[in-house]
């Protein structure tokens, strides 16, 4: 046995890879070698730790010291001071950004961002090397499937999941146990189990981090679900934009095959199982289950009507059960620890935890797993540190392009499937976008509509043309050409698109508009009637003006203006030609006397 | 892998390799490695401790490096603190003594009186 006196964990999630963790990793190996420490220090590349904005991250065990924003130049100091001499490097430690004094927090578990979370799904991400199956096994990996195959009948697995109260984490919140039961009861020798890893909401990256950081939990969950319904073939449908996730999943499947965990007669139980990847081509609509299944079949990724439901006629016409990544990742833990254990987390009808990807105007961007029923305030303020730069919190967008926004007065709402739906938002896959007072809600709705309109597959008219018309109206409003009656038109369109679209993508497309109208109707009215953008975002409604008293006619603004909209003479205040001005704001930044304002 | 027994075997082996990353208290062996400690041979001492632990298949022990604590004439210093017990400071620990400390104190719990510098009161940093 090789014994290491310390483990250095390098976060290898996509976020940290982007900020250069692989170079840091290479430098670390080099410095350890140089100091003759390679034999006693174990370097591990893990999955996403969750604090994506302060990467690259290094953690040193057994002391559990957490280093942030580690650059290649810092590595030598860490190795020589901490690893060699045992003196942790203060200046690279985590800093509590909410406190006024710069305070360094040494230990990983003393950091609020981590110790207020409940990690069931993310229990292994950021802890194990996701490319080594042994590390997953060390953390009780594949024990659940071993237990199921040797001690439980398929229907008992179904019952256990049902009793756990687990609901689909992909958005709708359909009870996972009932879905498995439908699959179990479906007639036929050939059935399929599908994992929906086509995560496409802007700002959402929970599934990606899970696939990268703990791919074996998906394999094990897929095996459990497949055993429960009687399927011998599974597919993980993952989008091509996640190359690292695909890579780690391919490695994991290969290792599971080598260990005989995938293949024939697993654990001598007679259960045969094969798991394959299907890589999507980048269409948002393929996250819709019928479209996804057509894509697996090699057809165009377009939705078809339900019924027939996938559990009756799914992939290639055979009964199929399709679940989201996070739902599947919960299953091994439920089978291993029992439904009673799982029931201890969360609240009535909303059991367990949910992973959220928190982004936007927030101090700590990253991945957070909390019990269902936790309030939005806890997630946004206590865990993620709230809104930076002294700005006021305005609203949080939840559920991506199919979801809605929740304003400040509902911050104390416990996060459950039902509470979010009643506020006109939805759980969705778990993207939380926090917005401060400088966000224009009309512009936000326009952003999401722009996304859905672009991603509409075009099969049905309400979605294809309806979203385009709604987008046009929103563009008109944000450009300052809103007309009386536009709000009513939006409402009418939203209603008919919601009623008559073919699939969930179209039916939910008006949600961002409906929800912003519900809570921020006055902003729409201000745009249309008052020709004002209260947040100061919509360029069409802004005027850039030079304050006469302050202008010293230096001419810098005139020289910097890219469209030559500013003119003037020495000794007289300069003037902005409003018709030519594009409201780019360059002049405001360049004026040495703060004599230019936008309002 | 044919059976659950095989899986358990892999798990037991692999657990050793990741146990350092689990939270929870475990026995600590602290080697004081300021300039004085290193000059007196603390690097060889720590290497011997790690090697001996590996040989004896003990994974659940933290081997920590610490800075100088001012007892330079006793270097290399090794401090052992078993879970729930008082810490014991040993002085002038070379490789051979280090191996004995692992076997006798870390594993069996017997304090090796003849090498003790200061017993019962931790003057370590923790």
C-alpha cells in the first residue's frame, strides 16, 4: 500500500479548467518533484467544488486547507511553505467577502458557503478523483446496486423509491417512483432507461458538474432504475457542449465494464446491463423527452404528442423511462440508506435536496445543494453572500427560460416545487439567476424570449411564430417604440401560446413575460407610457446629455465618440446629437469632469 | 469482479487511500520541521514514519509538518497525539526511533518514556 501524508485536491470542473487549473496542476507536480515530495504527497484532480468564481481551487488534506484563485506563480510558495515546511499560506486562503475586515478562513468546513449545504447528490464531487472508480467504491459506490441485485426484487426497488418521495429534478417534479412503477408494469421484453443530461438552460450547470465530478453515481443510478423497470439497455443523452462531462463518462463506463459492473451476469445475479452514451447536437428542444428520444433514434429532434407516453411507447417504440441526471444520482443513496433516511431531508411532499447553480449579481457564484424547503434568502444571502457592490436585491430568476422571476418580497418563501409554481416560476433544472436593482425586467424577458425563439424547433405554429411575435413586441418596447396596448397583446399571445403549443418548451415560453408582468408591470408601463427605463438599461430609452455647468469643453468626448455624435467649440459646452448617439456610454467613462450623464 | 465480496475487498483497500479526506478526529503525528528540525534530519524522520505506517498498513493517521517551536536543541521533534489522549513530545528522533514510535506508541498506545521531552502538556501549536 502506498501511503501519502497529504492529499492535494485540484478542482477540475469546467469552471476551474477555464480559469487555468490544469496549468496549476502541472506546476504542482513539477514543484513536488523538485522538492522530492512526489512519493509522500498525493495529487488528485476532482470534480467541481462549487465555488466557481474563485477558481482555480486547491485543497490540502488532512488539514482541509482551502486555497482560492491559485495561479501558476503561487504554486511554488504553497509547496515550499505549506507542503514542505508545514506553514499554510495565509494570503491564498478563502476570504469572507461579506465581512468588512479581510479575514482569512483556513478550513474548508469553516466556510459558510460549504457548511450550510446538505450534500447528498454532490457528496462526492470535489472529494474524489472522478476518473478513478476505486475512489467511488471507497465512498460506498456500487454498494446500492449490489444490495438491490442480491437482496431486492425489482418491484422492491420501485417501492423504495416511491416511499422516498423523490420527485423528478428536471423541472416538472413528477414522482420518480411512480414513473418507475409505470415502466415496471409496462408490457414487453425490451425496455429502455434513459438519462436526460441535455442541460440547456442559460446559467445552469448542475448536471454538468455532477457528470464531471461523480460519473459513477449516474452509472449506478441508471443500473438501479433499469433493474427496477426491467431494462437491459440504458442511454445517457448528453449535450455535445459538455466535452469534459462526455470524456469523464466515457472513462467511467469503460472502468465499470472492466470491473464487470456493466456487462453480463452482474454479481452473479443474472442481471445483464449495457450503458451507452448518445451525444446531442446542441438543440435546446432535445431536453424535451419525446424530442430527446427521437434524437436517440437518429431522427430529427422534434417533439411528438403525448400520449403515447414514453413508458408505453418510447425509444424505438419500446417502453422507456426517462429521468434527469440529478434524479438518477439520488437513487443509489436512497437504496443504500433506505427511504426513511431520505425522508429526513426536506419538507412534506418535497423530500431530499436540490442542487442550484447560482449566478448573476451574486457574491459567490457556484453550485449549492440545500434541502428542499430552504428559503431563497438562505441560499442567496446566507450561503452565496448576497448581492455585491452594495446594490439592492431586485429579483431572482428561477427555472431558466421556462421559469419566472421572484421579487424581493417573496425571499422568505421556502423553495418547494409547489411554492415556486404558485409564484409563477418553477423549479426547472435549478438555475438561479440573481438580479440587482440595475436589471431591467423587460430586457430580461426579452433575453429569455430571444433564447426560446432561437431554440424553437419550428414544428408547431404557436411556438414558431408566436414566440417571434412576442419577441418583436418586447424588442419594440425596449427600443423605446412601445405602443399602448402592447401589454395586452403580450398577455393575449402568452395565453394562446401556452394553451396551444405542442411541447413543454412552447407552453412554457411565455412564462418569463407573464412572471415579469405579474411583479413588474409598472416597468413595462414606464417603458411604453413614460418612455423611461427605470433601471437605466434599455439604450433606446436613454438620453446621453452633457451637463452644461460641468463641461470644460476639453473635447475628449467628441474625439472618443465612435459615431461622431458629439460636437462643440472651445469655450462652450459640447452637445450630443440624440439621433446619432447609440448610447454606448464611452463618453461617460472618458469624461474627466463627470459632466456627462445618462438618464 | 464476480461477487459482492470482491467489491467489499476493493472498497476496504480504496478506503485507506481516501480516508485522509474524511472529516473526523484521528491520531496525529506531528513532525517539527523548521530550519532547525530539517537540519537535524527531520526529513528522514518523517519519511521513516510514513514508510513504517505504510508497511504496517495504517491509513488513518495524520502525519503533519509543523514549524519550529523553540526546542531546537531537541530536534528532530516528533509529537504523537492519539485520539482522545494527551499528546506526547519526543526529542532526538532519528529514523530508527521513529519506526519504534509508530509501532509502540501510534499503534499499541505505549508511551516510550526514555525519549519523552515533555509529557502531558502540549506545547505544540494546536
